[in-house]
């Protein structure tokens, strides 16, 4: 039951994070493009949530020496890899600048840390 609760809150928080990134980076850098309606937003948030729950632990295990050497800073690279992977699965999200990749992955990681606190 706890798993489904985390999935539910993951969809909600990731939807809010996508909308926040859309508002911030589309106005500031004109680079974060989410093209879709509410149902596509929920599908994108579901894909981000599932990738964070199933693929992120595997990536952390694979890149554990790099995380240790960089004192945890390599986690940002893992978050960018996850965001890039999600954009490959869904066609409704388009990001071009590396600065936007980095900032969007930071915002998503902040929202995902809130999910794991619940």
C-alpha cells in the first residue's frame, strides 16, 4: 500500500514540478517546452515517477564510485540522465539548453526528495 501511495504522490509532485519548470524556464530561457494537455501531463509525470522508482536505484548502484569520488555531485548527472531518458519516452517534452537540463533536473530532484520523505 505504501508503494501505491508513493506513486500517487509522485505523479502529483512531478506534475507540479513540470508545471513549475514550464513557468520558469519558458519565460526566462524560452527553452522548456511541454506540449500537451492535462492527460499528457499526468502520463509524463507517471513516466518520471516510474523511472525514478525503478531505474534511478540501478543507475546509482552502477555509478556509485563516481558518486563517492565527487562527494555526491554526480547525482545531478544521474538526474539529467533520467530526465533525458524520460524525454526519449514521451514526445510532449522538449529541452534544448544544457543549463535548462541541469536546472530542471534540480527542480525535479527537489520535488522527488519530498516524495521520499512521505
